[in-house]
């Protein structure tokens, strides 16, 4: 199932329009205001559990994106910050995965961006003051706007998947939706990727989407 998800991702680039809001309306409104031309706040921080959409929002902002998990030293960000800097938005994901050197790079970037009217968008699993980071960086990140993203409820996920299916001209039986939520990865990116795989498999085999078809796509034997 993991390989199947990787094969069909990404179907579309992350955007603010295709973010499933659920109970995160305040955070999305705050992000839109922060990105507006009149905003004077230099820092915004998202926190929340895995799968709530932090990375989606960072990628949706047309920012110069760095991933602390993939580049804990932030070599890419360091090079960009050393270049002549105009106004712009930088995004650093997985701040809690940064190395000691990466934390210094982010601290320097924060100060330089604020002085140059740039903006820094960051994300981690917990609020800044709960992270194991150098104190001056925790203080800087904690001084800006902070929004916690909440997981979607099962009903919100069902509504979102039904909407995605409707946009494709598909009808998803209720038992298929329930089985997806029970057996598949529960983040929306994985669920929508599986919906894409279901659509493709259904068209290739000229069969409607049913629970047996879903089991075939997930490679789960009948009776399990």
C-alpha cells in the first residue's frame, strides 16, 4: 500500500484552495492575512501532529522552502540568506529536526529577514517554547504568530473525500468510505492519493468502485 501511495502522489501541487480546512479556519485566515501586502508581522509558526497539513500549507505559499528533516544543517537556506535579500517569504519545515548548525542558520535567517522586511514561515510538532532548541531561537520563533493545526474529524474526512469523488464524477458507497478510514493511512494526502488510485483502477478494469475493488487496490485478501 505504501508503494501504491508513492506511485500516485502528488496528484496536484499543494495550494490554499485544495487544503481541507475542517476546524482550522482561523489558522487559514491568519495565514492569508499574514501573506497580504499590508502585513507587518515577520514570523508565523504552525504546530500540530503528523498529517494535519503543516507541510501542505508551507508548500502552498510560494515560499522558498527548506525541510529541516531532509536538510538539518539548512545548507540551502544559509546560501539563500547570504545572497542579497529583497522582500520574500522563506519556509522552514520540521524545525524540531534541525541540527545545532541548522538552528544557528535559522536564528540568523530570522534576524536578517526581519530587518529586511522579509517573512519566515516555520512548522514543527509542538509550539516553539516546547521544542528542544537553543533558547534564543525558541524565543524568536515564539515572538511571532503561532497557530496549532487540528486533525480532521472522521466526518470531515468523509465529507472531503466525497467532495473529491464528486469532482471526479465518482460515487463512493458508504462502506467504501468507512473501510478507507479504517484501513488506510488517515492523513488527507494519503486518502486522496488512494482515491486517485481507486479511480484509475476502476477505469482500467471497467468496474464500479465497490468494497471488493477497494480490497484489490489495497491488496487485502477477502475476509480480512
